[in-house]
């Protein structure tokens, strides 16, 4: 494996900062990148997210109705007497 001077400098400074070997810095970094890639793989595509939202976003009809009623109640409570 070959690393450029800038990357080697970063590797060295992280090893000193974390008080670990350069190999440990690389192991931690690789594990962290693997976690990020795995998280990205679990994230829905924009199209999947839109379909989920259009499908009710996981709410049942009763939950949606309750949410709507709560929002309407909040809006009514915030009206001034001259708006009623």
C-alpha cells in the first residue's frame, strides 16, 4: 500500500492524537467508512421516500385523522378574537 505525504501526515497526527498505532487509525477509519456505506445502503432512494410519503408515511387513517384534528385545534387556539 502506498500513501501520499499529506495522507501520511494526517495518519501520523491522528495516531498521536488518539494515542494509538497508525495501523489502529486505519482499522478504525475503515470500520467507520464501512458503517457509513452500510447506512447509505439502508437509506431509501428519493423515489422510495416519495412513494412512502404518498402512501401515508406509515400512518393509519385513524392516526392521520387524529393528527389533522390536533393541527386544526392548534390553529383555532392561536386565532385572535377578531378572526373568529
